């Protein structure tokens, strides 16, 4: 069953696998293409996963796992890399 922790891992995977900085649409497309079957059998999460994706991206930024950047009017994401020891 898909839960928020799994979705967070998928978001990080989606951001890491993109050649350009992805926004919500690119992240959602990646997750759908790679995890559609798991989403389809996930009960209510099937109906909420895209809304959850936005909220979880914000959580990942607060947890210093993602960095939110601006690309015109849209937000794009990069994996957070700490600098120094």
C-alpha cells in the first residue's frame, strides 16, 4: 500500500533522475510512469497522491532533502546537497 513515506522516496527519485530541474508536472509524470500499478491499488491514495505530492515536496524542502527554486512562475526542485563537513 502506498503511503506518504513511499511517495517521498518516489519524489526524491524523480528529482534525481531528471536531466532538467523538474516541477510538479514532471515529478507526477515520472511517478505515474514508474509506479502506476502501485498507485492504482492504493485505495484512497489513488485519488489524493497528486495533491499529496505538492504537500510532500514542501515537507522535503523543510527537511533539507529538496531545494525549491523558481523558473519563471513555477517552482522547480533539486536534491539538497550540503556543502562542507
